[in-house]
């Protein structure tokens, strides 16, 4: 798949400022699957929050999405992108929103990607070199069609149980036994009903809803 011109432009700008930008998450996963990514998500290392905001404002309009400048939305004539700083998340309350986010542009790639849900979503790609950084062996899991959690941080967000179903409904994958076992320990009762409904809608409208239902049964 061809890279979006905005990704290249943005990462060149970051490189010239002394940092390094990566495509992350679903943007990398879908490119490796030969699919066009729905969203353009980038993560920038080595540049402080204020400097990053000023840098992005050179090529488009910027506004804050996430708290503590962890996520910025960039809108340009060539498209839009979500640009984030590496960050850590600490559980502070129930549900999928009870987190305290702390941005740190000097985190290692491995530490920053530790908070992601599945290994297939924890890969990074440098648009300028084509290098795929894969600290959790997500590419091998992608080739096997296997959903495997990255770390124990997975259990801090019970909504991720439903994401197991959503990804399997979309791609027809299987869930790793250890991930299924971890899902069985989570309490979905603390999630708002409308959020669960939204996940169920995506599962039932996927290409493989039957496989998703079987996987969710395995997850308890």
C-alpha cells in the first residue's frame, strides 16, 4: 500500500526538528494486511509537547484531543491525522475511561507500546525508511491471525474483551488461550450499556460474527 503523503510530510518535518515519527496501531496493521487504513495515526518521539504543537501548526490546524497533550488532531488540505506523544496510562477508576495519561516524548518504543491492547496493534512503521518496529512480535501473530494481548496492562480496560470480538468479526482471527483466560477475569459490568451496544453492533456487522461469538464464549 502506498503511504499517505501527509504521513511522509509530517515525519520529514519531525525528523528535521530532531525527532522521529512513526505510523502506529491500526495504520500499520492494515498496511501489512494490504488494506487501506481508515485512520492516519502517528506517534512522535524526541519532541516536547509544545514544540510538537508548534511544528504541526506549520502545515495545518491543530487542536487538543487527549489530555496533557497526549493526542493532537491535525487537519490539512491533504487530509487529517491523529498525532500523539508516547505516553503511559495509570488506572484511576472503573470503566474504559478511568485512566491518568502522562505524555513522555523520551519513552522507549517498547515501554510506550506496552499500553496497547494486542500485539498486532503494537507495531510501528517509519514512513521515511520503511522500517517496521515490532517489540512484541505482532507481525508473526498477524501472519497467524492470532489475537494476543501485549501485557498485563490489558486487564485495566474491560472493554478490550469486546474488542476481541470486534477484531475477530472483522478479520476471522482466533484468540490466544492466555488472552482468553485473562478476559475471563474482567468485569464488564462497570462499562456503560451504550458503549457495550456500540461494540456489539460492530461485531454483528462484521464479516465473521459467528467466529466472534464463539471467541467471546471462550472469553467468558
